[in-house]
């Protein structure tokens, strides 16, 4: 399993409805994208979140599946239409279960 976590810092003053729409659009990708084991979009409730208030936790069949997902036109559409207007900054972490 290959894991990808993306943390999002939302722009100030974004209405809650707009955040919900972005969350739902991201979450819906799990049903349409090949190689995706799971996608979970949640508010970041960590005590030390450094302003990153939304998180995408995802698992993929392989690193290649993750790379395909991130380049896929449907993810790019969601990014452009739903995320880019509300996200000030994002941070990504990736890794696999293979301990070296």
C-alpha cells in the first residue's frame, strides 16, 4: 500500500458551504479513480496543525497509482474548480508500507 497525505491551509473567510463542497468533490474521486484503495477528507483536529485545517488521507495500490491520480484530469478538475479557490497553501507527505 502506498500512502499520500495532503494538508490544506484554507484561505481566511471561506464560507463553510464552500469548504463542504470541496470536501465532497475530493471524496467523490474514490469512486471514479483506478488504483485508489481509500480517500478520506476531514477537518484537521491535530493540536499542532500550524494552520492546516483540512486533510486528505489516501491509500493507493502503488506509487504509480498515486502519481496517476495526481495527474488525472478528474483530480485536476477538482483541484482547479473546488480547491484552488479556497486553498492558501498545501503540504504533501507520501510513503509506502515497505520498511527499508
